[in-house]
């Protein structure tokens, strides 16, 4: 069966109601309102945190066609709710790096009072158990890319367990035993050497920009993230 059994979606802005809902209520409402994909083993992943707002000068210089208002960005608050399928096969030939394209089934991003449902056709979860020659590094990265009016939006939940050079974390030596899709507990909170290496990041780049500074970059270190299985009614 195709990994993408539902048609791709465009970003959908939500009403300011998101601002008055608690994170738990918003996550529940989000997951209940989004369509399920057949024959999946779905998990709900949600998180929230605070980012450093852009300065007044930076806000004034931002283009008008960003998906968030200046008030949203000045709030310094954001959250996300995602649904992913842990049964998607690995497509990376590296024995210590797993790439699970299409594993993210739904992703909702809330910045300030604006909520956006991002299309997931360019989503993936990448798991590294010391792969690509970086034997001292384990990582889990859930990323969604989506075109927006201002350019290309990238949203990622990243966790890195980094040890000194020369350390070999591959296999049972590290926190991850392989490049297989991690358990939900690790997707939410991987044991890492430096807590700052668990972070959310968002960037929006201009169309066709190469090696240029992003139009917008936000990040949060040590956000609150939880993961739970979604059970059928």
C-alpha cells in the first residue's frame, strides 16, 4: 500500500482560538480532527516551549507574507502536535542511519495565536546510531518541509546525543541500539549528554536561496515533549 494514501495538503491557517486552549486540549482537538491513514501504527507527539522573540527592528524588517503575524512572533510562544507511523520502512542504505520518509502523517504548528496544518509530503524521521562516519553521535530528527508564500518553511524536532571524538556509540554501546524507529519514549525524550541538544527549530528561507541567512529563524532548547500511542476507538 502506498505510504501516502491521502492527497497532499497545503498549509491551513487556524483561528485565534488556539491561543485560549490549553496545550493538552489543543493537542487532543488537533489529533481528533485530522484524518487517519489506513494500516498505520500511529503515535501522537506534542510539544511546547518559548523562543526568543525577534527584536522590534527585526520584526519591522520581516516580509509581510510570512505565515505568522508580528504579534505571533513577539509572543515568544509556540507548540506543535504531530502524528507519525512507526511501521514505515527504512530507505537509507547506511547500516547505522535510518531514514523514514513519509512517516509523519500530520503536523500542526502553533506560533502565538496562529495555527497552521503543514503538508507532510516532504516529511521524514531520520535516526542515526553513529551513522555517516560520526560514530560518536546519535540523533533523532523529525522534520517537515513546506512551501509558504515567503519561501520554504522547515520545522524540526531534533535530539542529539554527542560524545567526545573517538567514542563509538554504534549498536548496544549507545542509547540507541540501532537505526530502527525508536520507541515513543525516545521520540519524546532521548537521553542526551547535553540537555541543550534537544531543541525545536523553525526556519523560513527565500525561494532559491543558497547559503543565505534565513528570513526567519526560531529555536527552543529543552522544550516539553510527550509521545503516546493513538488507540482505535
